[in-house]
C-alpha cells in the first residue's frame, strides 16, 4: 500500500498475505494514473535512498523503487534462485525499468558449457589444415608397437596411420609426413591442429621447427576434444572398423596393429556423407579407387612357395592367414601358420569363407561322399566281430563287397554265430633285477613291511630293527654322525 502524508486515504490497495501486500493489476493502473495526474517532479535526495515526489506545493516522500527492487531479490532467493527471465511471469512481482538481473549464486549453481558449432569443411584445398591425434591401445603389438598416430586432412578427409613404439617417435614421424606431402603432392601444409599433448607439437623442438617452416600450430582448449572433432570422430571410426575385423576373423589381439592399418586402408575407400558420396581417395587423387584387390580380413589362403631350393616332392603352397595390404607393394600381407612369420607375396589363392581362428569355421563341402547309415553300421559290426584273424589288417575287399550287397537288400546281414571267446593274456614282467635295490638307494636303509598272521598279539608286539654297524656306513655319513654331538627329538612343531 502506497500512501502520502497529505493524503487521507491510500492511493493503492493490496491484499495482505503472510505479512506482505499483494498489489493487483488494477492497483498498478491506479498507481500509474496517480503518478501522471498528481506528480509534477521527481527529486532524488542524495542523502537518503528514498525518492521525493513534488505534488503542487507539498513534498511527498515515498520509498517506491527501493522497496520493489528489494522484494524482487528477496523472492529470487525464496524461490530457490529462480531465473529472472522466469520470475517476470510471476503476477505479484513488479520489475523496475533499471533493475539489473545479476546474482553471484546463479552462475555457480547452474552455469553449463557453451555449445559447439557443427563441424564443416572450411578449407578449399588439400593439406591446408591437417588434424592429428595419438591413440594408445595399452597392449603391446607383436613387435613392440603400442601407440598409433592418426593424421586426417580436413579437405579430403584422407587418413594416414602410423604405428609407434613410444610417444617420443611422434614428432619424427610427423616430420616425415610433412616431407612426403611436400614431395609427392607439391604442397606445403599450412596449419596443424591437435590437442595439448606434449608429444604432438608442444615441445620446444617442435615449436622451433614449426616457426622455421611457417606452419601454424593450433591446439584445442583443456578438456575440449570437440574443438578437434574431425580427427576424434575419425579415431572412433577407425576403432569401430578395426574391432569389426578383429571379431570377424578372431585373430589374436597381438595383431591389433594389422587391424588398424587395414581399417585405414578401407576407410579411405569408403563413400562419405561429408564428401557428398565421394571417397577420400577420389578427393585426394582425383580418380575412383579400385576395389578388385579387396579380400576378407583373416580368411584362409595358400601362398605359393618359391621354386628356388624346393624339392620335387615338397609342397607347392603353404597355408596362411590374410592380414592386410602392404604399403608401396602390389601384393598381400600374410601370416604363415607354420612359422608364425608375416610375408608379402602376390601369388595367393584365397578361401574367403573359411576363418581358421573362429570357433565354428565355415568349411567347404567334403570331397568324398559319406556312406549311408546301413553301410557304416555293417562295417562297424564286421570290425567288431571279425576276431578270428591273427593279423589286425582291415578286410578291404570283403567289407566293400558286403557294403555293396547291403544296398541291394532291405535288411542288413546279421553277425556270424558261435564266435570264440575273446581273451587277452596277462602281461608278465621279464626283468632280471627284481627285488634289487636301485643304485641311488644303496647307501640307505629302507623300511620293510613284514606280513605276519593276524593274532591277538600282533598289534601289541613290536618288531626290533636290525642292528647297524658304524663301519658299514659310508665315509660321508660317518663324518655327519661325528659332527652331531647329541640328537634331541623335537617336542613341538615350532
């Protein structure tokens, strides 16, 4: 309720609730009409926080704005720091025109990270910008590799992957890549983007090299991999494809590096939605890739052996497992099953439906036909009941004729009757040194077991051992006994 000292009745009415006056909308309109008709001049008193209103010849003092601002802040705290944009929808609150919406608690309670913009290709030519990232598999490769460096061109989305043994090899490999781009494509890399890892260009040697070559090195903020999202998504795509190859072929985990390199080779030949259906290979080299050399990873294959040093009756091929495509060679990378070595050759015959390391491999149809149930049962019966022959040779002719005749008859022939009983003679030992003590026990007195008739005194009577003379012992045992002064039997286990 607002009331001046020279007025007999209040100008604004409000309903009292819980010690506060709630100003209604009609009350706000009456207050505004009152301010327009009666107020002539508003004078601010610097010595106090009130506002003086001049009405004709009298001065009316009314703390209007100060009370409204304090009420908004009070209700902001009461409502659990409700945002000020939502508090404007509360009907009983009045926001002054010069009210500053600031609260020190609200940013601490509900501030979130800024959203990232959608990544798009911003470059106009290849190798204007490249993205790099280092992956760690936390498992050793078969020849010591643990890390792999991924390099992605922003314009073509071409991908290069290098296996590394240590993190210190990242910068030398990156230098070799920059030299390769300059020599093969006649283009120099302008910008490199990576995270804040020390091995990815944050070292002093790398910084001096980039400055000498005029290369701009951009780094993402701390804990913000989204700023390097192109290579982050490519890294995830590489791992997804490599896992698919590993699970399909069931090869050992020690060959994860071959899966990563094969996945890189395949991804560069996959159509991309970012490239509007084109492949990174087409964007990079200007021609479509050739898919005729692709084979199933981890399948069975036979590699031709070298004629040099091969005998007339030695095998002409050896079984291998396909492990990818070599670099700068027209051939296939194979794993020899006998020697566990990796070779590269072009004379290979593939069986892409057979995976040797899977639990249930898909095998080709058998070369020889399996006989039916009748012939198999008759052959088993013939082998079972044919015990008259002295030699254990299989009667090939008799069995085959009997099996052929069984196909023509409806019922299989019965086994012969009145067979002799089959008995196996006991094996008798023909050793001549039975009962003789072994050589390594010649100097020891072993316990003997005496068998006596069971009587009522057999368990009570003791058997005295044979007397042993000191001279009958060996010299080493005599010295041991002489060195022992007294022999005391232990009374406890400690």
